[in-house]
C-alpha cells in the first residue's frame, strides 16, 4: 500500500495526469459531438427530403442514435486508447530505472511482486478514471436517447477492459527497458499488431485465421460494444493481465541475473 | 618483492585468520564471489569478511567492482559464482530477510524529486512495514537525527545536493538497521556539504556496522577502522586503515591492475 500511495501522490502531484484527463475528455467530446452533429444533419435531410417536413415516422431504421453516433464513437475511442495509453504507461517502470529508484524500491524491502502489483493497480485505477471521464458525455446523451442502461454498462465494461488490456501491454514494454521512448513505441507496436487480424484472413488458412482472431483485441471489444458480455471475453482480458503481470515480474528476475 | 605483489598477496596470507572469525562477529562474508556482465568480469573471486559494529571502508577506483559488490550484498544482483552472506543470511536465497537488516545509501541521491521530504520518508517507512505511531516516530526520529527539520515539508527536487544526501541517509536509517551500506556518500558535494555528511557518518561509528564505499582516501582514513581495496574486481589489500593507507605505495594499489589488466 505504501507504494500505491506514493505512486498516486507522484501521479497527481504532477500536471501530466490532469492534462491527460482533460485531453481525453476533450477529444471524446469532440468526436462525440461531431458524430451527433452529423446525425442531426442526416436526420434533417432525410425528413425534409421525404416529407417536406419533420415526420419521425418516415426515418429509416438504419438512421438511429446507436448506429450513427454511439457505435462509431466507441470504435474511435477504442482506437484512441491504443494510441494514448502507451504514453501513460511508458514511464511507469522505465522512469524508475533511469532514476535508479528501482534499486531503492528493492532495498526498502518491497519484493518485485509487490512492486509490480502496486504499479499495475495505480495504472489500472488511473485508466479507469480516464475511461469514466471520457464516458460521461456519450452516456448522458445516449441514455436520454433511449439506449438501455444494461447495454451502456456492457459498453463501458468493454471499454474499460480494452483500456486495461492496452495498459497491460504498455506496462510490460515499460518493464523491459529504461527508455520511455522505446517503451511507448513498443507498446504501440504490440497493441496495434494485436488490435485486429482480419487483414490477414486472405493470406492464411482458416485455422490460423481463427487462432489470430482469438488473439485480437478488437473483436472482443466489439462484442461488448454490441452489449454482449461473454465469459470467454472476460477470460481473455483476465489472461492478458495475468500474462502481463508475470512478464513484468520476470523482468526483475532477468535484471538480477544481469541479462 | 614488488610492493604491489606483496599487497596482492596479503589477503591470501590473511585468509586462515579471516576464515576462523566467528560468524556473529562478521556482518558480511564473501567467498569466491564473482560477477560477470557478458564478457566483463566485474568481480573476480572475492574473499572478504566485514566485521560487525565497525566502519569498514571499501576502496577502489571507478569500475573497480565496489558497486557490484554492494548490489550482490543487497540482493539486487545474483552472483555468477561464489557466495555472500549478510548478517548470516544469503541475499540470493532470502533477499527480503537481508533487506530488513540493512539500510542502503546509494551512490547518487536516487530519490523522488516530486515528493516532499516527510512524505518520502513516510513512504520508505511504510515500505519497510512500519505503520501508525511507530512510523510517525521513526520519521520524526530520522528528521531530527539528520537535521532535516527546516526542509521536512519541501519538495526533494528543490533541495541542495547536501540536503538530498541527508534525506538519502535518513531513509536508510528509518528502520534502525544493524548494517548500513553507504556508496560514495560525498560524490558531487561541495566542501561544506561534504564535511556535514562526513560528520553525520562519524556520529554513527560504533553503534552498528557501516560499509562505506568510496574512492576518497582522506574520507576512508578519517571515517573507517578497516579497509579493503578492490582493483579490477580483485581484492588487492585488506587490513587496518592506518596500515593499508599509511603505506607509501597505497596509491599504486589503485592503479597496478589498470596498467596490466589480466
């Protein structure tokens, strides 16, 4: 707990955290309101063209708040997370190495497992706060638009699990280097490679395509976006976090033997 | 016989006596301790006993293997060969038990500049499983002992190097360990700050084991009772400070293997 408290104090003692929260809220709001503006425009054009006036009974089913606003906003937000989260995770372990404070942590009787757990906890908490901030606008507006709260909860869960998954990847990349730039770039590379493998379907056999799809982040996230909460997807994100924790812990052992 | 050769042989000559030293009188015991980084042998078969409740100096030029030896003692690194015991416990087997018994002041003040002094010391105490009244008392104790009262509520990043080094010393003493390892405590300090830190180290003499790593001969002469000299990862001399450093050729011990690397 001491390290969790210290890391939270360090995180919120610097302007970077507030800047990141403000930026994510701002960008989400811009994406959301831009889609909402386009939806309103489309609605206006459809109703005026067909009836010469506003008659909501004539609006095609495909033009709805969910398909035209919420779903594309969530897709954009998901992709944005892949870009933004490695910038947050890059410093978590790499900065300790550069400062030499990782040695201080080890000699203050914190075991590598406790250090890794504390770092993951603080990062997950910050990412959850980031998601809550970014989700407020769409949730408030869409809830008014008639989308069920259960569906919204599933979408938020998907978004949060995706964010934690990308954070896990970023944390592992940070644990294996002392360069924040290398941590960020490798985090992006791994997360983008894992994002979606549908492009590979044309080049590989069906079995390999199915295997690759099982590894990909986007199909899991997309299922949550459709309001489907399946055990397999929950297990996928839990496994991703566990593998990341183990690898980050392993980086300490590797350093001890001097590799 | 060449004086350097004689000095190189002296630890060998002392080994039977060293090995007979009782375990409780030894704070750190290294036997055949080696550490390799790729093709570079940073520490080469070190045999060394550091007596308990003494201020012991570990001397050597930059790159001699002092910091590697310390990292092996703290459990931060594992040896490539040989063994080391700290207070009777192997840091390879039970690093947590070793870390409970030691305080460590690093070469340069590796602290968190964004934290306040008091907050940082509270963190160090908490990380060492101190809590509640015990933690408050420990933090207050080291603040008073290392004269940190005027800066207790200031950010570490805004402090002078001298104060930062005091903070570094304070964190090492927060759990009142029987063994403290101090690595180059006065590097980069101005003469006044250097004097202040040396005064603090002098005040610790006799009450616990202090392993002082330095390349400052004057510092070793004034603060330590025994010294060992490392050169290119090997022990080249060990004994009473006055005897080892009082020799006319003491400086050659730092340079001999550099000229003729083996």
